[in-house]
C-alpha cells in the first residue's frame, strides 16, 4: 500500500510482566541475549536471532554465511541503530527487536519478542493496510509504508511512519518505525494557520467549505469521524442526534466600510475580532441547548457564517439569527472607541440530501441580499417563490436583447375613446413578449429589466417603428375614416442614451406617418424635473408636431409649476383616482377623488391641455368623468388591448368623418 493510512486508535503496548504465552510476572531477557528456539525453512537462528542461509548456526568461515566477525558487526549495528527496527518472520511474529524500538514504545526489548507485529503497530485496523502488509510477508510486494498513531507506555500518543521491507536472501522482513510526531505537530500547526483567519482566529473560507462539503456528503445513517480542525472532533457513533438537515446563517455588518474609512483598519480589525467573539457565544449557546454542531467562520471582509449541522428546523435558525442580531446591537468598547453596529442575515435551512455547497451558498447569498434590500439590521428567511421570481428575472435579463433580434415581441393596442361621443380617437401601443419558455409576458414583467440593462433603447426603437408603421397602415386601409393617433411609451433612458429626436424623425419619414398622429408618453417622475438634454429633446419633438403626454399624472412629483414650462399637450390621470368614481355595484365614490380630478381637469383645460382618464371600467365612471370634462377615456369598459385586426374592425364600425388635425 502506498500513501498514508491512519488508524482510529493507538496500538496496544504490552507492559513488562505480561508477556503472551508466559506466566504472570515472567520477564524475558533482552532479545540480543536470547537464544531463539525456532527455525525458518530449515534454517536455525543464532543467539542474536539471525539465521544463516544454509540453516546452520555454526557455519564455518568461508561458507555461504558471512564470517563471524561480519555477523557480529551486523548484530551490533542492529542493536545500536538509532532507527527503531524489528525482524519479523513470514508468520508476522517479531523474532528480533533493537533497543531503539523498545525505547520508542517505552518497554523492555524482551517484551517485544513473539509479539504480532501487526498488533504492535496497528497494521490490521483497516483492510487495505492489512492486505498490503500480508503481501510483503509473502513476497508479493517489495515494500510497504504507512503512518500510524501509537501509544507510549506512559500514555503519550506518538505518530510513527511504519516501513516493512523484505530481508535479502531470507523469508523474514524488516520492520522499521520512525517517530514523526514533531513533523505531524508542525503540519497540524501549519494547517491551523492555513485554515484559520489571523484577525478573528475563526475558521476561514477554506475550512468552512471543507466542513460544509463533509456535512453534505455524510448521510444520516452512516457514522463519520471528523477531525478536530476547529478545535474539537467528534465521533458520531450511531445515528443518535442526526437529523439529515443543515442550516446556515450568512451575515455581514452594515456600514463596516465606514468604520475602516473613518477610524482605520486597526480599529476595524478589533471590531471584527469582537464580533467573532459574540457570534461564537451565540453559536455555542445554541449548540448547547439544541442538537447539532455549529461552526462559526469568517468568509472574508465583514462576512461571517454560522453553519448548523443536523439542524432541527427553521425555528432553530430563526432563534439563532435573532440572538445574533441582539448580541451585535450591544455597543462595542474598543480601546476607548465605543461603536454600535448592526448586521443583515440571510437564513437558509433545508434537508442535506440533494443539497450542494454551491446551491446552499447561492441561496444564502440571495437571502442576505434580500435582508439588505428590505432595510438592513434584520434577518430574512430563504423564500423559494421569491427566489424563483428572481431566477426568472435573471433568465429574462440574459435573453432580452437577443429576443428583440429574434422578433419575439409583438404589439397590442388599447383604444382611447372620446368621452363625449364614444368614438375611437387613438390607441396606445402595448408591447408583449412571446417568450419561448414563459409564454406571453406583459410589459411589467420585462420593461424594468430593459431599463436597467439599457436594452430599452433597442426595444423602444422597435416599438416606435412598429406602432408608427401600423398606424400608417390603418390610415391607408381606411382612407375615409378618422385617422387614429398612436401613443407610445418612452422611458427616460431612451432620451439620455439615444438621439430620440433623430429616431422619431427618421421613423416618421420612413413610415410616412404625420407627426400629429404620434403621441409619446413619459411618466410624471421622468418629465417633472427634466432639464438639459431631456427638456431640449421634448421641446424639439413638440416643435416637430409630436404630442407629449404625461402618464400616471397625480402620483409622482405633482409639481404643477412644471406644467407651464414643459412642452406637454396631454395629461393622463392615474387610474387610482378614477377608481374612486365607482357608483355601481354598491361601491361609494370617493368625494376627495372627485374633487381632485375635477380640479386637475379644469387646470389642464385652462393651460390648453387635454385630459385622458385611465382605468375606466364602468358606465358610472364614464358618465361622471364626461360631466367633469375629461376628453378621452381608456379602460376595460371600452376594450382591452387587442390585435391590429380588431382595431381595424373598430375603425370600420366608426362612421364618423375624419376631423382636421386641430380636432384630433
């Protein structure tokens, strides 16, 4: 066997006076003075336990055996060699041992005679080691080496490197034992330094993931031995206390960077060490009162983790997270500096089976992000549904740009109807994503993503071109009907990240649509406060003849002073006001909403603006809005968003004459 094999227990040592096969109290003389009464394959051992090749202890000089002087020198060298050695016959029995081996084990050399070498140095504790050792004894292997933990007669534990090799021209083998305790201790110290954080003395990221992988790989019904890398080891023995679950509290400190920046890294390190102490106290207390083994680790920077093996459920992890938050809320006194910190904690608890270290850490990292996004200084439990939404969002983000190129988007159109006569005056273009995996997606599922990653510019340009081309096509197909204007939503990023004015001018020229038949909608928060380039772009578009509408008016900044300075021609009242106009179905209208809407309508008309009411769903709402003076309405009362063919049918059904551009 090559490599290292370590047994779980030190080999037994036979004390003087308890020699196998002897009466109690019998002490054999030293091996160098004992005449061995045994032969090996016809050979006879001499007084030192050596056998000449011819099998004759008294072989004359010049025969096959070495001269007596050489044999004596060999025996003396064997006895006085600093390396602990023993000669073992092919049965595995010690026939000769030197003083170094006796001293290493703390017993007289005579005690070692007739002992089983395998029992003495623990070579039979595992199958692989035992077979390799037997192969050397039977001449089927040239050498075997392993590492074993032995015990000195005074109770000390020592580490030894065991080597077994055949003796030339003999059926015996030579067993040598080298004390490597110092080397092992040095390796242990180096490993401790390698696996622990120098600032907090906690296990570091490497040891944490090693322990995590071990916990996930060890099934509940298979005992496992874990080394004491973190200062303690445990033999799980039977299945007692195993739950087959695992928990993780993943946390970082809120605002720790400010401590380093203002007070320096020395104070920051002291704070980290103090935090580590409190985390360890919380983990030890939880581990003492509940089942499970806890590991506190510093993963880097101000990030810490508490790993709970064999957790009992989410309630245990929740209690642990609460205790950590409470402990960290107490001020820290650091060399005259009194600091108060908080932490955000992501909590994950699940069955260990089927869980991977990567999957567990991804869930913990996501949950920690939720805790920070929700306001910091709190703990958040992993939510599979929320995570599924996040994963879907990530999938949409990664495929949005290619989807525009693949033509996965389409437009539907919702009519804008005149409140006075019920005739269709225009349509709002609403984009849909025909996603190959998630089906048809409404704008609220992907527009925000497009605005974040900048793909809104490419998508918005496609929507604008498609809507203008469709509006012009309706006009061509129905020359005697009222031409419909088309309203297109524009994100503020389209104004900043592209030349919107040039895009609009080019698309109008390309499609042949008159500028007055195009309306661009921007949200109130995007329009209010516009200055510089956005304001210049809006003014240029208005000068071109394009109408500018403020969408969701009344829910954003509502700074009425901007209405007199912006090139706005239409206000679209937010649906939250219109919902207060419900007279039917037992719903009482909101007097405040009516007053607000009536005031806004009158103000808009005094400024020369038209007003569109969104989310009109009932006849009662439509009647009241019409009496107040709203110009157009949009909502399910009139129609949901429909395909271009349905809009064409509405145009055909509308028998009114086409108005002049000023009437549109």
